[in-house]
């Protein structure tokens, strides 16, 4: 019994409310209206341009926690972010602008990008799910959307005009020239300046897809044709037209074919269909001459006359 009482006392002591807690409860009950939670909006004020030791700078609004609101943050490499901030981080809608003209629009959450849209310098928008730019059946560049296709021999070789010359052994990557020996991309106007070092996967893609000099003869690209046929050295001659009717036929869309009289075989026999035709044929047969074969082809019928 003594053990049971001691256990009950310990349970009661664990559930006992402290004196301070009881006082706080009484105070809260008495001041319920005054103790309601109220959102506190920290004021944001614009300040002058802030220069950071890293070489970056910020121009925009601040609060007591740091960069907050709307502003422009410039990185040391020239990349510029313009958009919303919160607690010193990218937070909200904004866009990154690169010196090359590329714009990366997106949405950030506490410094991390959660949505993005890439727009190239020429205005072309990239889609990372199903991007059909410069693919069959439409392989036009962006400039060809704006100015149209050029005649043969004057087609655009690149999206950027004028097309620049490639140094021997290099590949044109758009932002520079790739050297497969050093495996880096150099600046287009200065081959002593390195821009970046592409990954192994990108290196393979550059060699397989980018322009190079000297260019190798590619030949026919069957994969670029939706419908194609093998070339024929000696094509078979077309079948001779059938002469099934000599009477009048309804002509809607006719196409007239002429054959040289010298190519017409005179050994062919003409069988008249009526007595009148037989009489005309007998009278004209005494004056042998070369005749021209005229063939009329319509949508519904095809007939041939000898003259």
C-alpha cells in the first residue's frame, strides 16, 4: 500500500502546475484582447549603393535584417540580378542578366531558384522539356524567322550574323572557339583568353554538332529528309499512254503531252471503229507521212489521237 501511495504522489507531483505558470494563465485570461498576435511589418527604406568586399554591389531597399524588398545586385563578373529580396537573399520574382545578353527569368525561395525560363540574346526562349528549335521539320534559325529564308548559296550558316571565320582545328560554340587539344573555350576575338572549360559531355556534343574548320564533306543527310528516294542512274522510261477512247470526253483539268514525230513508231496499226473512219483512213493511207502523237490526260479519262 505504501508503494502504491508513493507512486500516486509522484504522478500528482508531475502534473502540478507551477506558481509562475498559474500567474501567466490568470494574466492571459484577464488580458485576452490585448494579448492577441499582431503581425509586425518591418519598415523597408532605400539606401545608397552598398559596395561589398567581394566586389559585388547592391542598390535597393533595406530593413533591419539586410537587403529586403526590391533591388539590383551586381556580381563581380558583371552578372546582374534585378528582383525581389528578403532577409539578404533572393526571394520572389526576379531575373539574372548576363553580359552576353542572355536573361534567366525565375522565381526564388530563400536564395534557391524554384522556377526558371532561359531567353537567349536574340530573343529565343529555351524549353528544357520539349525544345524543337532547329529540328525537323523546321530547322530555321531565329534570324530566319524574322528575315525569312535566303536563296541557295546565301543561306545563313549561323544564327549570329555575319558568320565569323573559324581558326583551323577549332569549333564554333557561339560564345567562343573550342580547342579539342586543350579542351577549353577561348574568346572569339582573342585566342589567348580562356572563357570556360566545358564538361566531358559538352565536349562530345561540341565535336558532334558545332561547325569546324576545315569542314569535312558530309554528303547526303538522309535523316534530314522526311520523304526521300534513292537516286537512279538509268531511270525506267514512263509507260506509254493508253488510247482507249477516241470520242469526246469531259475535260476538266487536262495536260497536253507532245512527242516528237521522229520518235513515233510507224509500224503501229490503227483499227478504225466505224465505216466513216475506215473510209478516211483508206484515203489518207495512200499518202504516207509521219504523224505526231497527241495525248490528252484528264482526271477521269485518257485518250490519244493520231494526226
